[in-house]
C-alpha cells in the first residue's frame, strides 16, 4: 500500500466495502476500530428505521464512516499534490514541505472521516430531534418527574457549554472524540492522541484548543484542519455527501444515487486565495457535479423525505419520549447499576464516559429493547406507540399530505402559476399557525372528530437551504444546476394526523381516505384564494 494514502502508520488490514471496494486501514486506525466508540457504530443504522420501508437499508453508521475516511484520504492526497506544486499552498498548510508533514495531513483527514459521525444517537437522524427536545425543553415534551428534569437540566448545561451546533449529534461527537483522544494516550502509537485532537479541530474548528506551536513536530498547521473541515462538509461537493448518497441509494434499492466519484474528485482543483487554501470546481468538473446534485435532489424526494419514513420518525419520537417519562415504572434491567436515570444517556459528557468504559452503548438494539419493555410494562399511551413500531403499522401517524408535488399539481390545474410560487404559498399557509389551525378544525369538524383527541403534525423539510461559497459560482455558470436548485427550493411539508388514544386512532385510520380528502380540499381552497388575491 502507498504510504501517502495511509497516513503515518503501516498497513494493517483491508475492509471490503460494498461501495468503494477495498479500503486499506493502517495500524492506528485498526486500533481505533476496536474501541467501544467505533464498535458502537456497528449497531447504529445509517438510515434509522428506514428498513421498515426499504428492507435492505440496514447498513450501519460505521460503514459510512469508513467510506468517508477513504474519500478523505483521496481528497487529502490531491491537496498534497497541489502543495508539492505550489510553495504558497504548502506554507499555508504546513510547517515544512516534506513527506512527513504530508503524511500527517493525510492522517488527520483520514481520522476526521472516520470519526466525524461517532456521536450519532441510536437510529441516527431519526432520533436526533427527540433527543434535542428532551434536553432543551423536556417539560414541553410532557416530562414531569422532578429527578429526571434535574438530570436533563445538567445535560442542557453541557450542551450549552459545548457552543453553537447545527445538530445535536455534533455535540456528542465532540465529547466522544475527546474521550478517544484520552484513550489514545495509552494506545502505544506515538502522537495518536494529538492527531485525534486534530480530527476534533477538523470536525469543529476552534474546539481543540491546539495552536500552530503545538504542531511543529507533526509539520501541519491548524489551517490544515480548516481545509479538512471544508473537504468534509463545506466544499463544492463534500466527501460526506458523496459517500452517503451512493451508499444509501445502493442499500435502499433506488437508482437515483449513482455518482461517478472518480470524475468528481479528479475534476476538483486546490487553490490558494485571499481566504486561504480552498477547493474549487473548474468548468471541466461541472457535469459530474451536476450529477451529484441531481442524485441529491432525487434521493431526498424519494428516500429521505418519504412520507412513511417521517411517520416512523414521529412514532419513534413519541415512543422514546414516553420511555424517558416512564423510566421508573419500566425499570429497564440492562441499565440497572450502570446509570442513575435516563438523563445520563442524554448527557453528552456522561454518555461519553459510560461508552468509554464499554458498559453500555446507547445504540439501536438498546433502544429497541426499551421499546419492547414498554410494550409489556408501559402506560396505555406507551404501549400504543410501542405497538406502532413493533407490530401494528396502522397505529403509525397517518399521512394527510404524502407528496407536495401532487398538491401543487392539484392547485395549478390549467392555471399559469409557477410551481415554485405555489409551493411557497403552501409553505406560508402551513407555517401560518392561525390559518393552519383553522384548516385542521374545519376538516375535523366535517369528519366529525373531537379536535382535542386528534393531533395534526407539520413536518417541514427543505432540500436546498442556501447556495454559498464556491458552489455559488458553479450554479451561476450551470443552467442545469440553476434549474435544479430552483425546483429543489420548493419547500416540502409532510402533514400527519394521529391520536394518542389507540381506539380513536383506529377510527381515524379506517376513514383515512375521507379525512385526507377533506383536509386537502381545505388546503387547496386556501391556497387558490391567496394566489388569486
């Protein structure tokens, strides 16, 4: 194996990956893969409960992490090649322009790819909103027990102290990587603890506390971590997305995620500008990048925003919230003598210590075990949500709006309104609390339901949020991307009805077509009136 592709240590093993083929692993990475933090990812599914809709989607977060490590290695080597050609690029990223410094940079990129998702909660993104809500606003989620509330308040303090974050799993990732750095001190691999901290800096710039003076022996500068962060999640085509689009398409069985990764990576250029070293896409790279965004658009529409997956996520959210609230009556045996209460699972600092000691993992099987326990010992509402996930699909929240495209088409019907304009009007209606409440109440009244018993949830989604940085220039020059992003900017809102009372919900389920029609009629009527005014 070529040393420049493996970082600082000798080749140890290979992983036969379903997407990238053979992925080489060096000795230190192999050691990290045996730690409880990485073993845990074997049991965290990449797409959560999506296997209940796409049966083959059982791939793990570890598979994805290995794939991103592999792509990070390839992209980092492109940076090394550019550094060998340009003294400006080299001096911006390295203390010395030599093979040792280059190998250290590749090692940082590889470790960042391997560890970037290490803190994902069970079922990945599907449980993330629930975990965040329980930490930040547990009373709003119905938690009443004072002991649990005090524990969750401590978890909230830890999250706040961790600084700004986009998703709650990023906070867990920071604490998990810190513990991994501590473990690495006894690994027998010199400077692995520093390199793991550099991976932490690359995941969240400014979080490691490292300065350039601390890194002279390695030969890399802190600026190199900023570039790795850009490669991971901020560049024209980030390596995180490159892996998960292809991997998720393969395992869900859809055909939309094909991307020529080789052409994408080979087409990108590394340059030095006013803002430092960055990665750009010259015109020759536009076509494969267009394929990436086409795949992204179709995967979100077909898989990630599938109406049944959001229904499952709502049910999982309800079930896990009941588990936390009913903890003392459930008395989950697997945690006896290990934790004091459920707040320790949700406290990033405390959970990182527990996982470090390999006592519990807080992974998919553990949460599924809790759901099965609640199926037997839970309250009436707890049993209702456990049944929805374990055995009886009609108890899942019912889709009132499955596909926004169908609703937009229904509203246009021969009119000259543009689809994106209609989509924005619908989004405004759904986010106008008073208007939306009126639509719900009129629909339920016509159907004959008690509005106190039936709840209607809005699940807003957006495929494209902002087009910034290097991507903006590509979009401005690509007619295809401009059109695609215009279509992807139409907000996607999925709407669900359910009752926490099982008997009431089953009445709703039996007449779901009728209530869906009534709700759609009211929504269409409101949209048409706004469009004509």
